[in-house]
C-alpha cells in the first residue's frame, strides 16, 4: 500500500475516541480504526522508514504493533497512568540499533486532534542510559560538542527538553563548561506542527524529512551514547 496521507476523517475519529473513551465504543468502531489509522500508519512507516534510512542506514522501521507502531490500548495498570483505556494520540518510532526502542536514540512522531509533534533523541533515561549519558559527557570535548548541537538546533527554531535535576551529579560542577547538561533526565528535541498536515502524504513526508535532517546531529550523538549502555 502506497502512503497517500491519512483521511480527512482521521482526526475527527480520534476526537470521537476522546469523547467516547471506552472499550465497548471502540470495539463497535474497530473497522474505522483499521481503515482510518492502522492501514495508513503501516504505509507511513514503510515510506518514512525508507527516507530515514537514507540519513541513517541502521534505523529500524517496522510497520508492526510494539515496533514502529504503538498499541491503541493504554496500559492502565501502571501507577499514575492515564486511566482512559484508548489512546487518541497516534505515535510512531524509528529507533536506531539493537537496544530497547525507547532507550536508543530515535526519530519520533505523534498526532492527535490537538497537535502533530516531531521529535528526535531519548525522551527520558532509564538508569543504564542515564549512567551512559553522564559517562559520555564527562569528557569536556563531547560535552561542548553536545552543547553546540543543542544551540544550533534551537537557532533553527526547535525546542529541547528542560533540565530535570537541580543538583549536579558526582563528577560535575558549575565551573565546568556546559556542566548543566548533566542535569537532564532525557535528551531530545522537538517541534509542534498543525495536525492537518497528516492529510497530505507527500507534504508530510517532505516536511518530516527536513526536520529530521536538521535534528540528525543530536540523533547521532545520542546513538553514540546508547552504544555505551551497560545492562545489568
């Protein structure tokens, strides 16, 4: 199936999920989900994946649930989780390498009736990734390089995550160049676009490719960090 974009009915359907968020309603509209979301999502992953592999040949683009596609059902068992059982936001992830898809640097996108978000990097670090990140940026040259990449990305109109810690971890201090990088709980950059962009397949792919190309230096640095992760 060639990717032509998502139907103009897709965002309205997601809004209906938001307003009728229960499994009974969703099961009664399962065919709409498959036609409006699942089928074009698979085609999108194939098309976007081919473009991304031109930037990074080892990017994973697998049009399957729990690979590049996310489950539509939310895990409500986790403490503090959103208890609405059905997601009205559709996400995609193209991760690099053989590590966990959420703990290797990745190209990410999601859309909902409210926004289309494009991102690159690692949103939050599990402990092995956090340790690898801090070890990586203990080297001043690497730390200054990452700081320069973030400033360049910001100058192009993109946003990156805010710091998550207040105290410097062991091995870092305020007098070190770009020491604030050690205060992050994740390292990613993102941009928010109009969700209606999903309806024009060619324009969506072209727009995302340009953004991901701009964000590529951060992707490459964070992938280098992920290669240093030491699993228990």
